[in-house]
């Protein structure tokens, strides 16, 4: 049986989540240090604290519309609120926060034993994410591509050395979501 575990890059005040976007959204976001139009906060947006799960999702920044990977540092208070208020993504209705646990991924996109969290933010949760929780945004596309080059060259140790340091993140409500 696989276990649910949030692993992330975090400090006492904030946690890093990842999203991948087209240049039209990513470039203005980095410049403004928050998500701005054409990003649409009224639509569901999914955040992922796992760098490798994001690499799986965006194909190391190679998929169309996901050519830029952003590391978005948000407050731990906001992240913890999202997890505490999340419902399983299979539940019907329109909750402000959904959660989905998917197999964590390795460097070659292989499924690992533990499950990694994705958090879907809608309506007021998305607005809080954009307007209150965001501390800073860094474009880590070059890192994504550097890791991918090492993987393609079969230099997995070199690829691992480039990865952000992620460690288990404790929240009492994470396992229940």
C-alpha cells in the first residue's frame, strides 16, 4: 500500500509549490511577483509541492502551454489552510479546494511507492492564493531543462544533485484529505 506524504521545499514561513504555464502567463507573473492577467483566478488552478511530479506533468517544460515552470513561494498559513479545507477531487459539487493524491514520480517519470499531493484551488481559494499567500515567484525553467538534460544523458546522480531539497512537510490534516 502506498503512503500519502507531502514533500516540499519549505522554511518556517513559506513553502514552494510549482506550476507550469505558457510564456504569456509566466513572464508577466515573474515580473509582477504574483499571478496577473492573462492568468484567470476564477478558474481552478492546481499547485504541486513536488518538483519531480511537476516535471512529470509538464514533461520537463517541454509540453505546449507548459514551457515555463514557476516555483511559487506561498505562506505556510495559506498552504495549511488549503490542505485543511480540501476535499477529495472525486467529491461532487464546487468546493473551494480539491486534493488529489497521485503516485510520486522519479527522474524518468516512473511511479514511486508514495503518493504526492496536488491541490486544486477554485474561487475564493484561488483569489487568496494570488492576492494573499504568494510571497515570490521564480522561473525555474532552466533548472527543469538542466535536470532533463542530465536524465537524457543517463547521468541520474548529476540530475539528483540539481533537484531542490524536499523533505516531509507535516500537517495534521494532510492524510485525511
